[in-house]
C-alpha cells in the first residue's frame, strides 16, 4: 500500500550538516516518498527527514505527530553519506472521530474500549489496565459497556482500573463521590474484582503513580474535558509535568459542579485528589471525549491551539496515540477545513477496519 495523496515529505532544518545537496538529490527524495518508507510503514501518513540544510525545508512542520527515529543508513544510504547526523522521523497525526450525536460517539468509544480489551487477550498475570473518568460525558459509555458485558461481548475479570480523581472531604459512600459514581454506573454491573479497582484518595495519592507503574502502566486512558480545557482536575495553569496530587479547585469548577450538589455551592468540596497531566501522558493510548457546544472551544484548542498550560488539554497533542471522539456540536469552533480533513482521513482509513488503522 502506498501513502495517501495527503502524504508529504517534510525536511526539518537542524543546521547545516555536510555539503549542500544537489537539486537532483532533492528530486530523488521527493520521488521516493511513495515507495521507500511506504512499503515498510503503509499506514503512516507522513514522514520527515531531519538534519538537512534549511533551504530544503519543503513545508512547515506539524505539531500533531508521533515520533519514530529510524536508522537513516538502512533507508537512505545516499543521504547518510552526505549527512551523517540526519535521521528519519516517522510521524502520524492525532485522530479526531466525529459522530452526529453524543449517543453515537459514546457507542463508538465503548466499542473501541471493548475491542482493545479483547484484542489484548488479558490474563490474571497480564491484565488490561484502563484509566477512567467520571462526570456526565462518560455516563453513556459506561451504560454501553455494561450492555456489552451482559451480552457476552467483553469480560472485565482481567481488567485493572485507575480512576482520574476524587473529591476530598466527603466519604466514599456520599452519593456524589466519584467512588459512588463508578460503582453506580459501571463496577457493580460487571465482573471486575474489587481488588482491581483503584481510585485516588488522601491515603494513597502519594503512591498512586507507583501503583500504576507496578501494573506496567495504563494501556488506555479515557478522559473527559472541561469547557475550560481541564482534564481531571488539572485546571488552567496546571503543570504539564504534574503527577497525582491534591488540588484546590477554582471557583469556576466549584460553580460548575454545584449542579451535582442540588445547586448548593457551599456543599461542593473545595479540594480534590487528581492524577497529573504527566500521569495521563504516560498512558500508552489516550481517548478524550467531548460533546455539546459547551465543549467546542476546548475541542478547538485541543486540535488547533498551541500547547499551553493555560489550556491543559493541549498537552495531549504531544501524545503518540491520541484519539478525540466528539459529536458534531463540539466541532462548531473548528475551522471547516479541519473538520473536513479529519472526516476524509476516517473515510479513507475505514478500509482498514471498523476502527481504522491503529496509531
């Protein structure tokens, strides 16, 4: 399979290295894009060759890339002799899954989670480790997972879960605790052993990242996003290198969460334990879900914005396996050509299977 028509050869400048390449070399490099690396990496849409002079930068570099350093000598011996420090950088863009409604988006995400669990063939000694959020966004996803469990499509017996966050100052038995939420919407309805369920708390937050590491890390982290771009309780201004810790909630978050406490701001907890941005970034794959016009600006920042601690969600642009699943209402702030681009990719990749090519 050759690269798609959208494939581009990108040559990134890293200073002048060696003699200047001839125009013939540049022409050969351009012609090579549809067979050299494509044969070995048929699903990747783009590749870069770094370490060449600035005048050979053919187009701007992409922010949304996954990186694979390869030995240039084995792929381009003609370049390796002239440019000994050059390296090939295989890249692949993030995926944006767009469905018409929240229900359709939730169904796609639930089916993808089941697909990943079953694909990994987890065992007691090698469980599938899943990161989970709470809130209104994942409710339908959990309902779909319960339905698929009841229909025999998936088992959670060899799944280990780590939740993103929990309030400080209310008992786990409180109806608005995230512990209660998870058992109400998922855990009590499936066959996951209680000792494989983990939620952060004041008692364990210092060891939470180590607990994750003992299981070999999180395989798939499902995340929601706030209207201000926060993931978990990593609100604007949070360090992108943060790990699990106790956070004081902003007034905006307290006001937003008051709807879960009968509208009474005074009863909303003012602190929470939350995984850090780095905790999420350390997962091998991340799916972020967003729905409705209220999340449209956060989606725009996540897809088109610059990476910044002001919009925490933008850190996910740097993740090598990042999928955003949104409904159409959540795309209203995106540029038309951005939406068309991602829809075209999904249409093209549908030939690779229901869930498209793996990132």
